[in-house]
């Protein structure tokens, strides 16, 4: 029996990358899986893959920037399967981070607002809609995808980083306010994970620099994050809440000069 056998789970941003890997792992662990994404065709393709593998999955189109769309996603999961046990808030405005999230002095306030609306407000609305259903089932698990960018500064993407830092604090608030009603809320903070979206920056000098600063002999994979999400979603982590689990190959675990001394 899987660790999420017969649990009802929503995974957002599930058409590709970390979200798709998590949807596959959640379904493999026995969950009835809602594959949610703005990319309708991509979500349906992943859902069909899960069904072909013997799982139960349904695709839902969701726009994290539209509160009504987010509420409709949760309602669709409840209507389809009869309740909700797990919510994995993974979707984010990566398209803004990749091209428009400039250094603070050059930042466009509209990009900042859009990033917060999708990454932070969208997650809050999903939690707001999900919590009553989790409580109705006797409790459940929320897992938010933060980022190493939310734990430290960088040369790029300040809006993305600030939104992910805020998600860590939101995670603690939700854990605090609803823990006595059986709702756990944790976060994962991925480091440099090689996905189709990041593969362009995972080559050459950037790849080598990243590898030097990891404590592991390889860079991260979406499946690494998926494994952590399933652990936090399952009863194996029943006494863990309000926690942010770094999934970063030790990238933020060492003194800044370690990579230079190792290669000196």
C-alpha cells in the first residue's frame, strides 16, 4: 500500500518540471490526483499518463493570478473525489522570474505586483479554500514550494525571492492557526533543480559553478523534490509542521569559501 493510498491530492504547476514529477510520485503512492496547471494541454497529458499507469487522475486548468480560478480548482477536486487531504502549492510565476524580474533599482513595480499576486496571493487563496475541506476530513497536509531564493540574497530575481520568503512565513502562520484542527503545513525549498525551464542555465560555466558549491556530486532533479513533498504529505511526517525543508544538495549548508578552498 502506498504512503498516500486513497488520499485526495491537488498538485499545482503539475504540467511540467517539479510539479509533474510530484504528481507522478503522489499518484504512484496511491493518491487520487488533481493535476492543476495554467497549461491545460500539459495538465491533461500528465493526467493521462497517470491514468495509463493505473492511477486515478484528473486535469484542472487553474490561473493562480485569478482568485476565482483557484477556488474553482479546489471545488473541482472536492466535487470529483469527495474531499481533500493534500494540497501541494507548487505553481509560480517562473515566466516573470526568467525574463522580467530585474535588480531592485531597475525593478518594474508591475512585475513585482504580478509576482506577488501569483506566487503569494494565489497560494494563500488555495490554502483558504482548502483548509475547511482538510478539517472536514479530520485533518490533512499542505506543502508549499518555497525556494533557496527565499532564504538568501542573489544577483537576480528579487521579487521571486521575496515572494518565496513570504511563503515560508505564511507556512508557519497556517501551521500555527490550524494545527489543533489537524492541518499540517510545511514547505520545501528547492535549490538549483535541473528542469526543462532551467536547463538553459544548467550548462557551461554556470553549471560548473553550481556543482562546485553543492555538497553532492550532482545537481538536483525534480524527483528529489517530489520525494520530499510526498514525505511531508504523508503520515510519516505526522509530527512535523511549520517546517521548511531545504532540498538543495547542501548548497546553503556551508561557509561561502568552501568551494574555493576545495579547489585551491
